[in-house]
């Protein structure tokens, strides 16, 4: 998984992610649109992924998050 969209796809879409992280569909949809999942939802995502047989852990989430943060000029 290389981006937030990949995570959503692997977990079954926006509705599935919303159920996993216990938010409204619109909130999950906004996370996908922004290409950013707040860290507070990561434990629920990891647990939900494991329950579905999807390999997702904090290392993957960190890499995805880091790839969305623009580099600052030196």
C-alpha cells in the first residue's frame, strides 16, 4: 500500500473504513479525499485490517503518512 486510497481499497472501500474506525461515511470520505488518516484512527485500522486478513501495520501507515507530507526547503 502506497497511499491512503490503497488502504481504503484493501479494506473494502470508504464504508468499510468508516465502520472500522467508527466514524460517519462522510468523515471517512473526507479522509480519503484529503489523502490523510489522522493518527488517532491508526490502532482501529490495524485491528480492523488484521480481522480482515489485510496486512496493515503502523510501519505501513507511517510510510503512507510520510509520503503525503511535502518536503520543506532547507
